[in-house]
C-alpha cells in the first residue's frame, strides 16, 4: 500500500517503487530467477500453510497463527497488503510466545539484499517483497510458516512453494476480474493453482456451488487429500458456544473473538488446516487461540484514539477493510446481527478504489444503513472521487453525501444524532487503504 512509511525499510521500498512498475504482473519467471540468485530460500522454509481466496484469507491466517502460538509453536506469517507500515507484512515467530513484526533494520537489510540480487532486472515490487518473505523466513528458524497469496494463486509470486503442508482456499467471489476472470469458476481455477500434487487441501465455506465444484475437481485431479466445509467439517453456534465437527470428532469451543457469524466458518477452516499439518495442537490450544485471536482492520472496534474522540459520545465505531460485494454481504450481515442485539442507527463512512464494484458493495446495506458519507483515500492515487462514490451509493438505494475526510463525516453524524437518545453505530471501511489511514490518524496502528 502506498503509505508514507518513513522508516529505514520504508525508504528502501520507496526507492524500489520509483524504479519498478506498480501493481501485479502475473508470472513466476521473474520471482523464480530472483530466488535462484538468492540461493532458493523458498526451498528452506518450515512447513507452510498456503492461503488463497477472495475473502477470509486474513481471518483464517489470524486464527491459524493464534492456535499454533497457543500450542507453543513459533509461527512466521506473511500477509498483504499492510495497513500502516510495510513491516506488518512480515511477522517472525518466537518460540513459546507471540511472534512480532520484523524489526526495521532486519527488514531494510533484507530489502537491500534482494534488490541487489535482482540486479536491476525487470520485476514488480510485490515480487521483490515476496522474495523478502522467503529470505526472512528461511534465515529465522520457526516451526511453521503461514503465507497468504497476494492475488489469484496460480501465477501469484508466492506460488513457488513446492510442497505446502496444506493449501487453504477460502470463499471465492468476484474481485480483480481484470486479472482473474469475470466468473467465479474462472477465479476458482486461478485460486486452485496453489494446490500441489498429493498435498492436503482445505476448502473453506463457498457460497457459490460453481466455485466449490472447480476446487474439488482440481483437488481430485491432483490426488490431494481434501476437506470441504459443510461436507467434511463445519462449525455452528449452540448455546453461546462454537461446535466444531469433522471426520475425527467434535469440539465444544468458545465462540471466536472476531465478530460476525462468518467467523465460525473461518475459524473452522483454520482448525481443519492446522490439524492437516500434523503439528502437535491440542483442543486446549484451539480454545485459547479462538479467544485470543486478533486481526487489525477487519471488523475492529475503535474505543480510544483521536477519531474515536471525534465521534458522537457513546458511539460504537467499527473499521473494516472489506471492499468487494462478497465482503459487503458478510459485513452487512454482521451489522444486522449487532442491530438485533443492540439497536442503533447505522452510518457508513466509505472510501474505495477504482478497481472495485461500489454499487455491489453498497447494495448489501440497503435497508439497514441510515446514511452514507463518502470520503477520499489519501494512501492511494486510485481512490474514487467522493462525489462519484456517493452517486454509486445512491444508485444502490442509499442516502449518501460526499465529505472531505473521516473526521468531517464523524462531525456530520454528530450533528444528525445530537438530539437522539441512542448513540449511533458507525462503520468505516470500503478499502484497506482507508482503514490504514484511519488507524494512523487515530493513533492505533497494528501491533
């Protein structure tokens, strides 16, 4: 993400952004060449959980890490994009404890070494940063690594992993159609590209039968032992608990700390994936992992900070980076659940970039949102003009108004509800870029 990260590592990466093209160039040739020049660090990794999907990748990664760390294992984690600083993409495991983002000197050194090994050849910055992942994870011992796909799967730069401990495919929906295709079965075929012959596969909850069918067919063709949500494993709520069940038995567990009914399915996929690795994880570790999991910027509640103070008193404020229609559906369902439990007027503060489907996202909130305030995104030059975005929201049947900033939106909401007896519920989101801006402005960056 194009944040103003002025750390030493941030400056090194900004140099690369000035030299190399932005975005993605889906191919494995350049990353393979670069990794060869570095001594093939991707072949010296601990067991890898490789995660793809349109939605839920970050949640299943967070659940998996939390469970494995609760079991006393050291866990490397690669995610993208970051919210505030580049370091968030690289979490290095610590034996017997919680891992931490890579330190600035270590990251800066790794970026310099990878850039030097590239020798000025044509490459994207994402490929360089992926090579940094493999270099860091090979040079720092750990029990397991969780590596999240950047875009797609088949030609994503992370897909040089030859034999993952398990490949996980989370829910698939329309997104990045210019790269991946305009039908879910085409996107599913691209995501299925991370499956490797004979390696275990976990298929998360798929809303589209066409996507699930493609994933299952690919797993069968590659002779991959596979577990499918709703068929081989599942989770459901019962008496305020989470019941997880698979072919090996049943667990009676606490509900996941991450809010939303969809997190039951995400947690189930993580449990099944962790079990598929064969690593020593007990039911007690799974319990601890579910109640201690953290995933910044995804239905994260803001209770303190600069922006939290700017909102109307007693407001309930959530930030979420979901940005496609599929994500809009699950976020709207969660807001509706909150409304059933604690009725409040819902206001949206939304910023999006021009590769997304705003009307499809907004459509999920018809009938549950009082008003939408659309805002610009500082961290990307691809942000949709708030006036245009407000028109998109109105096309979806919502009342909308463009404003210049999140702070202005919060003040406007305050004026609307100043005489109301019930404080509002505010959802800020539509883009991880916006969420990064918000967490930085609020003074609560990820840790």
